[in-house]
């Protein structure tokens, strides 16, 4: 093999290597040799979370394009997505930045949406939603761990004590030690009380051990319930009477709300008042009858004469009887 052939072969291998490198590079960037194929849409996010050109765009898990470029515009981060020409994105579809596994690359996930409501045109903007960031989640978990550590430290300090001061357990132990005599006395008293109850002593002991006392208590409670029921009935009846009086029904309601009845009562009271004045007047007939003792004595004398005349009439004839009566009376 001469030098010319060797040079040609080396050059051919070099060209093939360059082509393979180019194809591999383009495949890694957009998984497609032609970058002008399809149409572009814009997706805006507060942050792209390490999203870069060449990352996949998936709809329902199926690749429909790739990220063409990323940029900062309109006060936000934007990703320009190149979508396959045969794929349509509904206007109500929402794009999120997702991660392919814990150590995988990011990609743009788009839900299917409803194409009947319209589709995003070329150069248009797709709706977006910010998904939880793994880094933020890990940071929050770290903060939570610090909070838990602080809470556990506080609990440990409360139970074990700090700065040479006794903790909760130490204080409880000291409290029990200082009041052991009182606690023993209290326990002894409780034991004596329970012993008396078991022996049927005292009111509580009788209630616990004596069925008759329990029955009496139950009967008393039932009587109290019955009295309460009667009281409720009385209150209900009283309320009914009050309602009738308010509506002017019945005698009392008539007296309270009937103007004519009220006037008649006033007239009767006025007449009674006038009659009582006459009775108290010593110059009136009734006053004389009530207050003049001489009239009473004269009336009594007259009655005695009538009685004597009646007795004499039984012993005389008709004519003589008239004369006798006249003589007795006059």
C-alpha cells in the first residue's frame, strides 16, 4: 500500500468521524438532525431549574419535541419549545418542568388538554405551572430537621434541666420527697374512707351497700322529676292563661282589656263608695240605724210590745183583740 492510498483512507476515516460527531451532537441536543422541523411555542417560568437546550418535551410521557433555547425575557425565564409538526397542543394544556428520576435530566411535561377548545399556534405561549423543586424540598427538609433538633433539645432541657438547674423529673422527685409525709397521710385517709364505704358506713357507704337506701334515693329523685314535670305543666298553664288575658278572652281578660267592663267596675266602686259615706254619716237613716243606740232601744221596746200583744190576742175575741193590740202599742 503506497502513501497515497494510506492518506486517502486516513482522510476518509477523519471525515466519517466528523460526521458521526456532528450527528451525535445534534442527537444529544434535539434528538433530531434537522432543527428547523416543526414549530415553536414559548413557555415562561419563574425558574427553569437547570433546564437546557436539547432537553425533551413530552406529552403524556410521549416525546413530542425538544427545548430549542432558553432565555430571560419579560422579567422571567422562558423556554422556546420546538414541537413536531404533526403534534398539536391544546390551549388549556399546562406545561411543567419535571425530573426524570432523582439523578436524571429535566424535561418539559405537557398534559393533553382539550384540543376541541382550540390549539396553541406557532410562536404562541403555553400555560405553565411551577412544580415543586427537589432542591427546595431538600432545603425545607433540612430546615425541618433543624426545627426538630431544636424542639428535641428544648424537650431534653425541660426534662433533664440545663445550666445546673433541675429539670422536670428532678422537680417532680423533689416535690414527692418534700411532701412524702403529706402524701402518705392522704393515702391513709383515702384508704380509711374506702374502708368505711365498703363497710356501709356513712351516706355514701349506705348508698353503695344498702339497696333500701338506694331505692329511697331513686324514689326521691323520681319525685323530684315528677315535681319538675308538674312545675312545667303549671308554667305552661300559667302561660296559657296569660296568653288568654292578653287576647282579651275570659273574665280576667275582659276586665283588663274591655273598656265597658272597666267603666262598669268603676261605677260599682263609685256607688259602693257613696253608700259607705252614707253609712258613715250619722244624719242619714242608715247612719242613725248603725250609730244611734236610742233607736235600737226603741225598736227593741216596740218588738216587746208586739210580742205581748200577740200573746194577749190568743186569750181574747176578735174585737177585744184589736182593742188589746191598740192598747199595748199606744
